[in-house]
C-alpha cells in the first residue's frame, strides 16, 4: 500500500469532484472459482477499489458518503476456523486503518446500510460491474434486474479525471513493472530459435515475472503468427525464416501494469523483407512518439502513425497512391486494423471497465464505433500531462482479410493485391513501449529495451 | 481429446445410468474477467463438460435428451471479426464431430430449446453451478431465482458413478501429470536453502509445469509455515532450521490433475526433532497405504492413519494415554485437523462441484459435518477398483488452536501441553502421493518421488 494520506487525499478529491449527492458504492473482487468453488484463480483486487482503498483482500465493499464526507469499508474479520486453515493475517481493521478508514463493518451490514439509503431515496452511485458475482450482488442489494444496471456517469467521470493523471509514486510502480518486463523480453529474444515451442517461452517469461513476485498484467501473446492480434495459442514450434512476436508485461504486487511488444526473427538475423517491413513499423513508432505532448489529440498521433505506415508500404510496394489519401480512405487498415495505443495504469487498458468512451474520448468528440480500424482505437482524446499510454503501431497480414477484401476489390486503388498475396503467411510485426505525457513532450518509461534491427541482431548473435 | 468413441460411450452410459426422463443440461465455462471484461484468466473448461464432450472452448452448453437418446451442443462459430482478431481455428462443428455430436446449434438457440422443453413440462436436470456467470445463465434460462436452484440428484449420482471409476486412458493422463509434478517437487527441494524466497520457488515450479504445457491443478502451497493448511502467502524468506512444505501439482492439457506434497528441511539435513516428527507422518502414510484396497472404507483408512499418528506422538511425548482412545475422542485433531485424502481426476478434489456427500459418502453413511477433524474428510465411503485418490497424513502445529484448546483444557488427558508449547512455531509436515485402487490393493501412480529422511538428505546434499 501507499501511505495513508494517499488514500485519504484520493477519496477527498473524489468527493470534491463528483457533481452529485448521495453514496458512492465500490465493490472489491472475490477469488473466482476455476473448476469448483474452493479451487480459485489468483486473487486480483478491483483496480478502482485498489486506487481508493488500497486493500488487497477478497470480498470487500466500501461506500463513500458524499453528503457526510465519510468512508466505510464492509468486510469480515477471519473466524477462528479460517485462522486455523489459512493462518493469522493482518486484521481487516488494521488494513483499513492504513487506508485511513476507521469505520469498518461486517460485510452483511452492507445490505441493511443500502436498504436504509434506498428507503430514503438517497442516490446510490455505482460503476459498471464486470465480474458476474458482483453483478448478482448489485442486483440483490439495489433490487435491480441484471439487465437494468445504470452505472453513474458522474462517478465514472470523476474517477477517470483522477485516475488518468498518474502520481509520481504510480509512475515509480509502472517503471518497476517495466524493469521486470524488460527482462522478460530479453529472455524471450534469447530463447527464440528454431525448434523452440511458443509455450516454453511463454512459461519462461512468466517465470521471470513470478520470480520478482509479479503477476502478468495480461495473458502473454508469444506467437509466430503475429498477424493474429489476440493470439493466445502457444503450441507452435518456432521455425527458421519466421518472426516471433512477443506482447507481454507484468504488474507489480500493487497492481500497476506494463505492456511491451517486440518482434524479431527466430534466426539471428532478419531477412531482407523482414528488415524492410520492420523498419516501416519502427519509423511509424518513432514518428508517433515524436508527436506525444500534452494538448495533442491522440487520434492525430494515431493518424500520423498510420500515414508513416502507409508511406512505408507504398515505398515497399504493398500499397500504392498517396499515403494521406490512403489513410483518409482507411485503406491502411488492411495492414493496421487496430489502434495505436491506450491508457495504462492499474489496468493494462486503464479503466476499460469504466467504459472506453469515458476514458479515451469526450462527449464533444465521441468514439467512432463503426469505421473498421479507428473503431478499435481506445484513446482518441487530447493528451494531458500525467497520462500514461502505450504506442504500438504494427503491420499485420491476415489471410482472411486479404481474401475477403480482394474478392470485394476493396481499396484496389491503394493496395497491390498481387504482391500482397505473397505475404499472406508472413505474420505480423508490432513494436510497443510505454510513455508518460508531459507539457514538453513525453518521458519514455522503464529501461530502454533494444528495438532497432542492429540492436536485435547484435543481441541475438550472443546466444 | 480422446477418440470419438470414448465420448459417445460415456454419454450412452450416462443415459443408461440416469434413473429419470427428460433432459440433461451441461454448461461449459467462460473466460473469466480479471480486472475488466477483456482481460481474462486462463480458460479452464468445466470438468463434467470435458468428460462427456471433450471440447475446450469457452461459452458452450450441451444437452442430452434422455428420451430420444441424442446430444446437442450449443455454441457459436467464430465470426469474420473474431477470425481477424483471434485467427482461424478449428470450427466448432469439427470439434463436435470429434466428440461424436452431429447436432450443433447456435448458442442463442439454447434459450428457445429449453423454453420449449419447459412449456411441455419435460424434466430438465442440471448440476450445481459454481461460476457466477452460469448461475445467472441458469436462472435466466430456467426462470429460477438465484437462490432456488435444485440440482438433479439423479444426474449427479449417475455422473459420480461413472467419473469415479477411471478409464485406463485417464490413468495415463494422471500419470503424465505426475511425471511433470515430480520434476516440480525435485526442483523445489533443490532450491530450498536459507535465503531463498517462497515465491521464487513457487514461480520456478510453475515454470516446470508451463514448460510442459501444463497448467497448475491448484494454487501451489510452498511455505515455511506448513502448519497453515491452505497457505498461499509466499513472501517468507527460507531460514536455516525450518522445514519447507510443498503441496503442488499440475494438470495435463486435457485437464487431469496430480497432487503431491513433500516436506523437507531448508538445510541439507533434518534436525533430530524434525526427523522424529517426519517419521511419524511417514509411518502413518505407509500404514494408510497398506490398507488401500477395493472394499475397504476410506474412513477406516483415515482412522488407521490417525492412530499411527497418535501412537507416534505419544512415543514422542506430545500426546499421552492410549492411541485408540485418543483418536476415538478426537484428541489427535490437535495435530491432524483435516482428512486423509480425497478423490482425484479431472479435478484435484474430483467432482467437488457436484457435492462431497455424493462423491465421498453414501446415503446410508452420510458425512459427519459437525465433528472437528472428520468433518474435513472428503472421502469416507467404500473404495472401488478404479478409484484414484490421495493419501496425505500430516502433523500441523497451529498456534491459535493450541492456545484456544489449552485455555479450555481440552483433551488434557491426551495432550502434553507443556511440551506442545515448545512446538508452537514448528510449522507442519505433510506427505502426499496419489493411488489407483484395485481389487488386490493399489497401484502407486506416477514416478516414485523420494520421501524417506535418507533419500531427501542424500538428494539435498548434491546441491
């Protein structure tokens, strides 16, 4: 936990920011069952609960009374039976004390507390529940059908406003996660050689995280088919002549994430085509990075990255025509189907549970939810000093998309389908780092992890 | 997957065994969210679904129509959007074909199918749901309040009768999990030295599992406080003079578990007291093992193990009086608070989601749910050839229990509290292996993992 004042101050700021009266309701997470009730996945506290209360214990809830400006945590102390089976641990009372909460009540009291509030028609603000157990709980506590939840926009907006600006101690956490993740990536590069299995590398880099007492921030993507964007299949054998894409990061024990991607040859050196395509992505990465600054709209950084990709692909011969026109017509989405990046913090996609529209966009400029490509851009709004985000351009060859669009003759003026068909099985390339936005530009977070062709080849030659 | 005939035959046997008419309803599991909807824990299919259908894919359901003797799987094929993001995979239709199911329908059709069945009052049998998402689904599909589920005893009993007798191909899976788990344990023994952190060992042995493409069968317990039975805290530093307890096992990619425990010194050798107490547990283990045989009640094997423990503790001076009397009076539960073992298969506590009463006991001799000690024995009934189970006696020193019972003067005629107080911080010892029951006795499953004092000391001296 951070120190007590951190949590007291965060809650006070929230009370000041919420443009409403009533009660803010927070649910912690539980230990989720795998294949029966008592065999559970590792416990991960809800990020908003962590941010305002800092307590890592299953089955907690909390309220902040906006009118009386007070916080209550609801949860149970261990019974003697539980102490026998699980060992004496710090009491909930002590944990709450460290969070500056002095009013701690049994979990069962939450129901009566909320029933009283409902009976006098006090507004009860809550966030969109994502775990089914909390959906059930919310439904029971507030007498709302499961399909009828109405999360509080006032609460969401106030929380986003606060959580999106990272404190220096949060930046330290993220950089500490990045130190470990950098080691994960160097080990993967070292292990990438013909004959290795994807899952062996997945397991080895997860061990790097675990040996630093870190969990993964998200399931690792370690794949020879980098064209598949969310590829958790890991049974392939690495073959000479192919690239390996590694998108993986860990989170600290306090929950702060890191999110890095590198792509490199299974062999010690890039082929000529791999090198050329890799450098297009690297140029896009560097070009996007140079745009980062408070006041700039991230959507424009995304478009800049797309244009550099398109120009590179035109020069390489996979695209044709004018790069700006190609991007304006979305033709680049044949190769770059997703967004340039997203916020990062206590979640790898920070606050995604609160709704992308509130985190990455504004009411004035809402998210485009229809147009292929841009609809997958999680962050479009103006950047502020204190934002932490990822930059992750890529080139992806997706056989199904190539076949479908070629059959439709889609973007024929911008795409060289004849040449493209030779790259159907190429895979994909992504380069990703994490940045802190400031008024002058940005700070690259974490250690510099090698990424040029020369750096990677020099490194790989050592093994 | 096993071959098609396996699943066809299993379903046919189930149809023959269920003493009822109507429809059997099976839910698969989903990918459970960690901290937001799209960031998920690793997918683990429901074990009963795996057993009868073998298909490892989230968001499936299935029915077996008992009256028409036919099976239907409900689930969706990937959309083109999903293929773009997640890659082309084997179609659901193909997977179902491998399971011998030719009737595959869209997931949404399950609702209409069940509504029709309800409208003509056909009995719909279902199992107790353990994942909240399936509780919600069941409630919506069958119009039952969340608190009012009535799982089908006929369905549970028929499934238990079938799943508790392991096929030879299932034994092979379990032995294959045990091969990997044995390596996990040898590595942990090697790493156990003063200065090491518990979490470093946890992570290293999980890497052994991962590098064989195995998941853990349950969260590893690797602790210097072995007296704490379910101890997932892993931040302690190993100190000279203490024991380390490692209870960990993996499951194969098909879902079959292994469950091993070893306890050994952080140093290369046991102290004299550690050796004496260790040998009491080992005697109990060997004594219990010798009792294993079809036709024997496991409750009696448990009591035999308790008596050996009690006699050893009397000889050692921590208990006094007569061992049989001590066990009859439950005085041994000061040291052995739990049960001797449990069924194992597709779940580490096999079929625990179906209810311990149905898996481990009979209507004639139900579980004692009140008496401290025996109430934690998951398996009490008569053993049959084909049962796979764990044997895991232990001695646990639990400071809170010692203090509480001493204050009550509980079991004073059997417990030497004066001496016991010197052992408050000793920790705990457990030895656990897995066995297949047969008509002549048992088969020890998996490689023999070293467990005598001499074997362990000889092994540890190598590092």
